[in-house]
């Protein structure tokens, strides 16, 4: 029997991706769609401005939208867990109310850096799910909150994990982030046409802080942040989907470029070993062409769940440098939450 899920923030861009990715999912099915008061009471097809290039599923279009409070969701259906695509300024108290009873997999930043909340990338730090038991005990909840990192952090951390075998010391990253990362309607057209926006509020801080927690070690019920330095500079560019990052890394060892390529190509995690439904066969795909990766050509690798790496070369100031590309609304958003829920289900937390 499939587990039944509620999507909070179902009418937004990330909520729509959840709906798309959950179609014909072997383990999960959508039971309740919840959104703000202005959408509640309407059929989803009338409440939602569908922005994805695929068609809205007909059965979803007819589903009623309910308010995002716990009573409304419970009245609308029997659910097993929750995906939260709520804005961060709304998410905090709403997710806590649901977590008293249900597992909550959140894309919002509200709880990411809390001591007992997993900040999860299933291939990178699956052991951090153990924080769930500490969280439940502390809060007296039967449910829990597990969070997904910022979209730019996810692709960076996935590529850094296999480099830790060489002794990771410093990371400098400059991002070129797609417009869809700003949500809908997002950036005004006259601000981005013929332009690059060299500031994204809060983005640099998220990358610098979240990466240390994700790559940190779980010790005695706490995550000890990774002992590395991370510096980020973030830019919004005129691309629809797909964040491209220029990454500069200092390592203790000086591996050859071939060794680095092998580390990327051979990297697998728990999702691949467990054959989770949404797990890409290769979390990292290496491109040898001198001008790849590019968002238009490479963002859909692994159905949008793989990170594409290219232009791996020595760096005169640090050790190596490379580019990495990730689909920000799939691997960087809804797909990340879905994979986390699959891992939690397989491990018995859901």
C-alpha cells in the first residue's frame, strides 16, 4: 500500500514540481493539497497558475485545495507524512505544528541550522537522519522535521563529498543561478534582460553555513561542523533552469586530474545502494568537453537528479577548479525532498 502525502504550498513553483515528480511514484501518492487562504476551497486547477512545461495532471486539477493548517489537512484526508514547499517566513510554526504528529520534509530554510534537525543530502550525509530520534525525544513529537539544503548548496556539497578523501581545506565558489530559483513571478524582466544581478539575498550565507553542517560528522547526537573554509559569491543570470557554479578547492594532497575525475565518477551513496526510486544511477556525471556543462544541454541529466561536472583542471592559487551544474527545481528542490523521504521510508522513519 502506498503512503499518502500532503503537499503544503502546493500551488507554488516547488509545490508543482512535487506534484510532477509524485506522478506514478511506486511508494507515495498525493492525498491532500494545501495552500494559502486565497487558494483554499478552490479546485487545484483554478487555484494554481501552472508554470511547468508538462500538462497539469487531470486528477490533480480536480482536487480541492485546503488551508495549510493542521485541522484542515487532517479533515481533507488520512496522511502519512508531509512535503513542505512553504515560504520560509511562513514555514516555521506551520511545520512545527505538523511535526507533532507527522514526518515533515521541508524545503524551507526556517529549521535547517537547528541542532537536532537533519540537513539532508541522502548521498552525502544519510547518517544525519539519526537526529530525528533526538528531535522527537526533545520535543515530545511523534513526527519530526527533516530539511533539504539550499539549491546551490546541494550541488556544491555533492561534488565536495568525494573530494574529502584528498583532505578538503578551502572552497571558493561563484554561482550563476537560474531565474526559476527566485520563484514565480521572480525577477522583473527589465532587471535581468541584458544584465546579471550580483546579489541574491541570504544566498551566500546559506552556502557558507549549510555546507559545513552537511559535511560535518555526527558525534554523540550532534553534528560537528566540517573543518573547512567556504567562501561564496552568488549571481542571478538570464537562464530559466539550472544553476552553474565555478568551484575552486584547496586540498591537502595534490591528486592528478585523472584521480579527481575517477573520484567524481565512482561516487555513489546510500540512495544508489538501496536503489531508491528517485535516485540517479550516477549522482555525479563528468563531462570531458571543454565547454561543458551548460544549463540548456545538461540540466536534465539523471532526470534532473544528477550533478554535472566539467572543466576539471589544476588551479594556480589553490589545488583544483571545476564547474558544476544542477537542476535547481528538481535536484535542488522537490527532487531533494522526495529522495530524502524515500531514504527515511527505507530506514523505517516513515
